[in-house]
C-alpha cells in the first residue's frame, strides 16, 4: 500500500512539473500549423549559435507581468512569405525598403508575416484603463510650448485626440510615442548579432536599462501621480547600455540622461575599461553608432530616441500597414539570414507617418517613422544618410505582457547601403523596480565590472 501511494505521489509530482513548470520559454514554442524554415531558431534554441544567449545575465525568462495568453495564442487570418502566400500580395502594406528585402529571401533570408485581427485582443487590464482615464484628463491639461516641448504632463497619453490639420500634429505624435503605455522602468537582456555582408556573425552581450521620471503608470513607493519623487535635477529618463561580452567590450558602460527641459541637452557619459576612465561624450555623438560597430545610433534606438528640439517635424499623413505591434513575446533568429523576428504576428493598422529632419546633420539627415494610432509604438523606421539615401531600416516587434505593458523581443537595424545588419535577440524584457541610484555610473561600474 505504501509503495502504491508512493508511486501515485511520484506520478502526481511528475504531472505537476510537466503541466505547471512555470513561465519557461519552452511553454510556447512554434506557431502551430505552419511549416518552419529549419534554420529558424526560437527562444532557448538560439544558445546553440550564441555563446552568451540563455547564460548568465542574458538568461531566457518571460516578461515581468508573465505571458499574455491573448497575445500569444492569436488566430492567424493570413500568412505571406515562407511556405505561405506570395509576399507580393502585401507590397502596399509594408514600407518599400522592408518589402524589397522580404521579396528576395535568396539575398536577405527567409521571412514570414502572419496577420491576426486587432479587435479580439482584449481586455487590456486595470493599468491600461487607469492610463486611458488620465489620457482623457490630459486633453485639458497637456500642451506644447513655443519650443515644441511637452508641458503639464504627469502620465497617460499626452494628446489622445489628434487633428490631422493641426500644424503641431507631428510633434504631438512624437510625444505620444515617447509617453506610450509602458512600465516605470525597463531592463532588457540581449544578444546583439552584428552580421557582415558575407554572413559573418559577431555577438555582443548587452543590457538595456532605462528608468522614466514621468509617465509612470504603475503605482509604487517612488511615484506620486505619475512622477518619480524626488527629482531635483528635472530628469526625464536615464538610459544605460552596459556591455557584458565579448571580453574586449565587457565593462564598457554608455550612460545618458535626458532632462525635462528644452534648453538643456542630454548628458552623455561612457566608462572605458581599457583606460579605466569615465569620459564625457559630445552630444554630436547621438548620430554615431553604438559600441562594437552596431547599426543603431544613440538617436535611432527603438526607431527614435532623439531630443525633440534637434529636429524639424513634418506630418506625412496615414498609411495602412501590417505591423507587429502585438507580437508574440518570443525571440526568433536565423543564422543564415540578415533578418530576425521571422515568423511573427502582425496586425493591419492605419499608421501615422512622420518625418524628422536634423537641424544639424552629421551622419544622418532624417528619419521616417510609422506610428500606431492607439499604442503609439513605431514598428518600422527608415533613416537617411548624408546623401539623402535610404540607409538604415529597422523593424521593432512589440510584445505585451499580462499587464499589457510593452515588452521587447526582436529588433533589427540593417544598413542596406553596405549590406550590414545588427539583430537584437532579447532574452528578457521587463521592469526591475529601478531607483535613480541604480543607474548612476558608480553603481553600474560596480555591478558590471570589466575584470
């Protein structure tokens, strides 16, 4: 009898471990019913080609709020690309330079776009409702000053009601983009894969940590009515990207501060371990590529990261596009490609299109952004070089955790002029409850020591 009970108890434990083993990435693997390219690697499979992925600080784990079943298990309406309908059918639903790559898998790699419906992905949670309620109040409270700077803002969407005839609509759109629905801070663990024209890969382990001082939607003990307190320096956000691999980059810590002041430029710093010194960076370096020769600049990360006052803004209208604004919270990588995020969920959205032109161009002249009309993320970005040519194009897939906060799991930035790509494989995206002291250079040097 005891043996029988022991056996039953053991079987029950095994059953629990199999069915309720927690939020492992293995829980949701491939999209069922669709044939996969055998070269596509998903989630922890990527560790077979990357020395740092799913190891150490770049450990695979779900977003902080947990997986959102509504977004993970969307019903596919149509698919185009690999083993699906001809990609030519959606030529008008994709930005031209992106379409030109997807239409030539023999050059750029295999790719598939899976369309899902927008409306069924509801509800969006209590914090979303709180955010939208404040957005309604912002209609009467928020405004732009004569320099185009956002004033009287706490949290929520600054400009929820937009008029396409408003001469300030482009500026209002970029402020909505900056203050889109997201958590109070974000920590992203990522494997950056720099790919040359002959498909040689170089992996850079990097962490993306940022903290917002306004637009703080989640109540916590540092937040008062959407604002971080105290904030005597009037900081808007802090952004740090410490490198943890390879050895020659480990311990390099770029750090910058954006201030809630149109007259004050960003503070940019970098710790260089080879000389054991902190160096102040020129604000002109916003147009430079990041450490390790990646294809993101400090201004174009996640589509756009620039200081609003450094640009002239133009509204170009609306365009229907398929965009991965509610994608699966999982990472895709193809070592035989320049692309990633190669089998994601896309939704048909009537996007706003805006162009920002540098007042003082150094390496770039302009950027083109396609912005979702509700979530205000920019899934596509096109950057122009000093000759006015399309230069760096980006795809930013955007997942949603169980609280509907924005989570990142795949980006690419591709230099189509020299056929050079940087792909970001995100192993984790979520809040870490940062305090201001956590993102000082002194603390970052201690946590991410070079030696």
